[in-house]
C-alpha cells in the first residue's frame, strides 16, 4: 500500500510554477505570491514527500530526479483540471467544448471528413489537431497535451497508462503508376518488387516501414528513397517507375486516384492496426466523445 499524502491543490500550482520558471522569483511573480511564501510552500511539499525536489543555486533552481518525476504527473493533473473546467463551461453554454487530437498520417484523410461533419453539426466545437508519428503523439497524450490519439497501434505501443481500442486493420500495399510494368498484376512477390527503385515512409512516421526492410533482409533494391511526405511518395510514383509502400487508407486521397495502381492483392503484404488511444484514467470531454463517435461511423461507412 502506498504512502498516504495529503496536500492542498495550490501546492501543485506552486511546484509547477517553480519547475517551469527555473527560479523562485519569476515563479512568485507569475502566481502573485511572495518569494518567501513560495519557498516555504515548496519546503513543506518536500518534507511531506520525504525527498528533495529542487537543487537551489545562485542562478536559480534545478529539478532533481524526484522533481522531474513529480512534474510528469502533476502536469497531467493540471491538464485534467483544466479539461474539467472547460467541460463544465461547455455544459453551461450547451456546447460541446474543446478537444486536442493527435492523428497519425495514415488516417489523416478520414479525420478530415470526420472533423468537417462534426463542425457542421456543432459549429461552436473547438478542435486542435496535431499530426505526427505515434511515439510523439503518445508522449503528448501522457503529458496531457493531447486528449486522444488516432493512429497505428503496434506492439511497442503497449503502456499501462494508455488505453487502446483497435478499430480496423490497415493493409500496407505497394503502389505504382498507371502503365507501370507491374501495373494490375495480382501476383507480385518480393522478387518482382525489388527490380524497381522504392520510395518508403520514414520508420518514425510509419512503423510499418520497418517491416518492409525486415521482410527483404539483405535483398533490397539498389535505390531506396526515404521520406516523411506521403504526397511526395505518390507524386514520385505517378511520374516514374518507383514503387511506394503505404497504408491502404492513404492511397486513394490527395487527387491521385486516377494515376495509381495497387500492385498485388488488395489485402496487402501485411497489416497494421489502427486504433483510438486515450489515457487509462482520464475522462473525455463531450467534444472528444463526439469525434470518436463520428470516426467510428466513418470507418463503418468505408467498410474498414
């Protein structure tokens, strides 16, 4: 059983101010408190915790390992409290409130339609959207900067602090331009694919990229271009004999539908899982629940 710890909520505000300002004087000015009172508050907090949170010096303060650890949790508490206040205001105004969403590149086309529908039905909805690789998005989710994340879920995504709900499997397929030597071939193996140059997604942006290299081991094509831009991948493929590997959800978007062919079976070479992720012990605002509901509807309409 953990140690019982009683404290006043304002103590966390004091700690956060000192940590983020790196000095007592600036922190005291920020929260309109005298420096001696703030210093005393931090000392009492350290006594209750039984550890030293900051190293004091002539040029300010530096957090200890305990201070760094305590900060990671307290900033989530602050984010949750802010969300609670915003939700109450949203309910008072009969609106849906606000939501911060993290989105992986493979579902950007879907989420665009989802947000468009959500805003049409709820014009006062406030949405902040961040696109990025899963590791960056999950980091933002843990810190409280994001309320939910919709992206590829891999084995390395496992985390007791995060809750994953898998929605559908997203096959990764090779694509080529119309008229490519491999165009419309239903049976295309690695031996055929490696005859042509490739353009692949950065592994940090699309986790499935690593599977491509693992599958071929040492039998890679001579020329490989790596990029974090799906638009560049499709543009290059549409104008050359390059082959691109990308999630099926990314192929038919951006105005390239008439220029590209999927090589081999549409079930793909392998599949990744797309899911909605939230913090395990967090409550989503009405806005967040609305986005999830609309996203699931869109997936059902697309038979994903």
